[in-house]
C-alpha cells in the first residue's frame, strides 16, 4: 500500500478495504516497501506507527503527502527519507 493510504487506512481501521489493497500495488511499484512495512520498522517507520501518530488529525493526509514529496529526517530517527517526486509516485496515487 502506498505510504499515505496505509497510514490513513490503519488509522481508520480499514486496512483490508479494496482501496487499501489497490494501494499495496502502488507502494510496491514506487518502491516504498524497500524502507517501510505495515507492521514492522525497517529503515523507516511501520505504517501502523505512522497511523498511530497521525490518528485523529484532520490534516494528516496533507501532512503525510508533503512528507513523502519533501523527504526529511528527525521525525522517526536520524536516517533521512529521500524526497519522492511525481516521477516516482504520482499526485493521483498519493491522493487515493
């Protein structure tokens, strides 16, 4: 599942929805799974941990989309996440 979709789906308790399942293919294609997994920390945080951190925040989707685009470090440790431009994952896929 793509990063934003997984985190939001887990926060809402709908990780098994068809939309979430389609999103799994998106993050595999964008190679997000090289650093992230649903339920375990890899290089980056687990999607469930991201979901817990942003749960209940009305602007969570926009914040997460911005983080995916800009990259950064310091929120989850010292290892930076590289920016992910539209050539890697489209705006439409991020907004699903």
